[in-house]
């Protein structure tokens, strides 16, 4: 099983990279899946430059094909997202909107960070991903800028956060595995 830990911000000075590395370090000790960090910044996706809706699967741009191939290779996702104005950042929304079938029948989990632990950004992502036929798991990790970042800048998660990551990953792996027969049946058609 392959799980992507997606860094959901491209902003200079972002905290998501440190958070994603922390999640990856915890996940890599588990042995229940292959975990890989995927940085949307590495894909340089322009804002919605495909002429056809993603649901049609008619990608025409090289960057779309590369992004689609990458996402299609995973069974599940951990979205590491900041909260900007009560929502996820535009770069993450754009990255999700580029594709459709590549997200289908997979599971997702969330690590949010912000003044309120990123909870409102995660709620937005749950709605967005439901439309992409992604099953989202209930446990999530909520990182506070006030308590999990020294001086609101350096990532210093509280000790209670690691078990929260474990509980989240337990559910993600369970659901990713449970959805595998659906993915296989769809691929056979």
C-alpha cells in the first residue's frame, strides 16, 4: 500500500514541510504501508489551465500528466494543510481540482495547522474530496500555532500529537485497504 503525505501549501516560509516530515517520520516506523512526501510546489501547477474538465480525463498539458500519474500511484493520502481565512490554501484546492479519476475510491486523512488547529480548512477539504469519491477518515491531527509552534514559527509539536498521528494513520490504512477491491474492479472495466 502506498500513502502520499501531501504538503498543501506553496507559500514562502510555509510550515507544512516541517509538519509533513514529522508525519512521515512517525509513519515510516509503522511498516503497514509505504509513505512518501509529495510537495505540490514541485509540480508547478498553473491555475486551472486545462481546457477540459478533469472528470473527462482528457489532460493536455505535460504537468497535468505528471501530476495525474503521481496521484494515481497512491492508495491513500494524508493532506497537510494550513488554514488561510477559514479554508485550505488556493494551491492545494487547485492541485485537487486538476484531477478526478486519480482521486477516486481512495481514503484521505488530515493534519491541519493554524490558529484553530486548521479544523475549518479540513472541513472544507472533506467536502471537496467527497465530490472526488474520496472517503475521509474521522481522526485528524490539529496543530495549534500557539501551542505546537515556538513563537508561532518553529514546529515543536506537543507530546500528545504523536498518538493522534498514529490513530489517524490506523484509520487511513484500514480504509485505504477496504477500498482496494473497488479500485481494482474499476481498473478492470
